[in-house]
C-alpha cells in the first residue's frame, strides 16, 4: 500500500493506492462449513492473482499528477463456500439488503462434486496453481471487482445445500434425512455405521410412528449451517430439541423417537404414535427401600414455569436476519403471572411457520409436564427403554393406572434399575399450528421481474396538441399497478421482426376503462348533464379530486376516451381506484363527442405520456411496438421475446400540409400534377423516400 501527495489550493490531498488485495474475510483455520437446506453463508477466499489497478477519474496536472485521481481494483479469485455438492446459489447480499443477482459477481460456480473438474479458465491461465477443490463448492472468477478499497466486500450468498427442498415446505431439509446424512456421510459425517441406526424409527414406515413422518405432519423442517467447530452430540441435541424428539440407544442401535402423543395429519402425512403401555406396574412390581415410598413424585411449582417463550430463527423472508418468533399461554399468564423463559437459539430454522410450530411444542412440554416420578424395578424389566410408556398404581399416593413415560434408566450395582419418568398427559406433545406474521424489513428485491404493461394507449393527437408536428402519444401502466414496476424500454420495428430501442418510459399512466355508458353530447361545453364513470383498477391509478372550470376548459385535465378528447372539472371517488367525472368538456380539438360504451378505454394525459416524433416519411407505415418492463432498480428486465407486440398504422393526423388542409376544408384541389417526395433518416437508421402527395396544381377550387 502506498500514497502520493498533490497540492490543490495549497492544501495537500492524498490518493491512497493499493498494490494487493486487502484480505479481511479469509482464514486458514476455519472448518469447511456444511450447509443443509437453504441458508446464508459468507465465502472464504482461497486463491487470488492478477491484481490490477484502474484509473477512475481526474484530469492530469503538472508533472503527470492529478488533483482528484482515484482508482478501482480487480483481481482473479477463487472463493470457497462449503462442503458439496450443493444445488445452486439463490439470493446474494452485498453487505445489506436488497439482494443482487448472482450473475453480477461474474463468478463461475463449481458445485463441489467428487470428483470435480478444474475450472477451465483457471487451468489455462494459471496451470501450476489450478486446483479442483474436490468435494468443496467454490466460485472462480477471471475478473472480480474489488471496488475502490481493494477488498472482497461483505458478500453473503444463499446456498442451496445438501438435501435442499427435501423438507415439508419444499425449501428446507427433512430433519430425518439430515440426521442420517450427518451421521454416516463418508466425506464429512460423524462416522456412524448405517447398521447402527434404527431406520424403522427414523424413516417413514407403515406404522407410522417414525420421526420423518412426525416432522412432516407437525410441519418441522431445518436448514442447519455448520460453520464452527462443535461436537456431534451438541448439534444432534439441538436439532432434536427444536423438532420435539429425543435419541435413545437400544439393542445396539440409535433410535430417534418423537415426543408426539396424539395422531396428527398434515402435508399428506399421518403420524400415529405408539402410546401402548408395556407394563401395568403395581406395588408388587416396585422394589421397596425400607423407610421410603416405592414411588417418589416431584412436582414443579407452576409459578416458576415459563409461559412465554421465544425462538430466534434466521428468517428467510427477512434476508436471513435473526429475529424472534414468540408464543405464550394466556391462561397460564392470567393464573400464575407472566413468566418469560430464555430464548431458544435455532438458526437452523429459516421459516417462521416452522419456528412457531417448534417453540409452541417446547413451551407446552415445559409448562404442562410438571410431575417427575422415580421408582425402582428388578432385572426382569430389562426390556424397558427410555420413551417407553408404563402405568403406575399406588393407592397411597393416589396413582391408579397413571400413564408415565420413562426418560432415564440407570442400573445399580445390584442389577436393579432406577427409573425416572415424566407424566404423560395426552395432547401436551402436540402443537396447534396457527398463522403468524412473517418478519420482514420491507426491502424490495432488485432481481424481481415486474409485471408486463396493460394494453397501451397509442394515438396520434390532433394538430392543436402538437403544433403541427407529427407525433404518436403512448401511455402505459403495469398490470395490476405492480409496485415493482420501474418503467419500460420502448422498442419499435417496421417489419415486426427486428426491433430497435427508441425511448424509455419511467412513469405509470392513469389508465382504466369506463364502468358505465357515456351518452353522446351535442350541446355547448361544459356538459353538466352526463357523468363519466371510470375505474383505474388495471393501473391502480388515481385522479385529482377537483379543479376549476377554467382549468378544465383549458384542458388541464385532458383525457382520451376511445377517440374523443375531453376534460373534467370534478373527480369523485366512488370505490377503490374508481371515479365519477363531472363538469365535462366534450369533443375537444375537433374530436367527436359520441357515445362511449362501458368497458371503453380511458387514459389521463399527463407527464407520463410519451410524445414520440414520427418522421413524415413514415406516414402510412405500420409500426410494431414492444414495451419491456424493468423494476424500480432498473434491473430484472423482461425478455423481449415474451413482450407483446402492438401494431399501429401512422395516419398523419397530427400534421398539417397542403393535402391535410384541403381535406380538412373538404374542397376539390387541382394544382397540376406536382409530385412531392421527402427523403430522411428515421429512428431506425433507414434513409427512405416516400411520395406523400400526387396533386394537380391546375383547376384550384376553394
């Protein structure tokens, strides 16, 4: 890094220049991340070369210096993402919303397959440095814009990782498949043998009390982003907590068992739990210790139990910003007072509906499972496992076939089993799904493609509106008044095949249709009898409420309605985007104030109207127009091939000349066979000559 001083008005200024990339977002000590489902990830720089400096402003001064010279920088680069293979890259953030298209980064994505081919450009340009990065998703770019600070920037990318879309919402991952892959994957897994996992308990079966079916029926899906070193047990415990389940080691296999206690259906799946009690235990089965009750009961104080819980998720609807989803039990709050529990951190959840389902189940388990039971059994009950259900009967403490769920079994030195169980009230482990408001910061997405335009108004105004200049007036608006619409590029063609860009429209017209018939009018202006009823629903347009009669007479509120030019004095709102226009000035600029049917087109003539000059040589020609919508960021343009072509034949109604004047008078003309030919270059670069009149200069009659 270096600098050079210049003097401007005796004040020194400095332009800092860089000789290499300012590495701030790379590290050789970080583990390679694992992404399941869809989550947001920051890339890590693993290689760069070809650092270049580019001048970007300033005028040369004495000695070759510059008083305001600045630079931008670029390089060739490779950025690593995570373990592969991944499916795709979704949204991209450059530090903060809104999102930008991945294509703007000018990087080639390699999904992280094994084996993975070396990037073709990298291999040709730097053959001794080119690596394939097998099993790792990487992005390689020949030209990467570093901006003025020579840094990579704060880019975050939405990675569609392993098992993306396998979950119940079609975006996140199925928790059962995540756990299975995490345990056995040969590339990055824990090293479990598949035979050590009870597949019947994990995956959907004919039962169906499996963990996979439970997650689908309860609307639970996750997108874990593993970027830090963490024990497998810690990650697995967290995933099971937010999916209301637990892990049990039994008969040499790992079982994943949900806490769900009722049959639930959802997303085309039905979960049916096994709630059959394996044993009906009585005093005869329980081992007694002298001086102690055979069953010890511990009851939690409801005044200490949380009745308000929150879970922090990464909301996909809010560009993966962390935010809470909160649930509470109003009855418990009213009875015992507000008790706020700690926030559960679950950045594996990116869907607010999933977050609501998860924290609701966590709240209900904590709030309504209050009793804990402890008792001892002999070795004859060695087949019992945690999560099994038994019933307890002990008249001395009021237990009569009370169902309990075993949570812990510990064998003592005598071979007896110390059992810990929890109460098993039906329905507590089943949550009710209800709609919640998704968190959103309101940032628009600058990659969205806006709606097409409504059928445009294309008309030749009369000479009184154009000062005898031949023009076409065009007004357009987006379908349904799309708020993402930022305008459109106007393309024109003389053959309906080859189109050229001619203009850009950035304002939406107040377009609509008549909602009632407008009668013909033959009296003097203003028309105080008739009402022009219009709806602007197609453009979500609006009209000024009122103006003066003088302004209306001067056509300040000029409108075009199916061949007639008119203006209005008062606009009365009658419904959403619907108006009754009164105080009408009909038949302006020589137009005919005829009857207008309901549904006829309506357009307010204002600053949104494009006034496009037409060369005289194109009078009589047919012009095809296309309107390519783009969004409010000037991006997300429609494909021109999908835009509707609108044909218009130029009549010359907006210009005056010998022929037009004569036709307007309606008299015969004979000026003696004069041929008038005009040659000029039009907007498409075509030099054309067209005979516009063959007239006879003799026998003039007026």
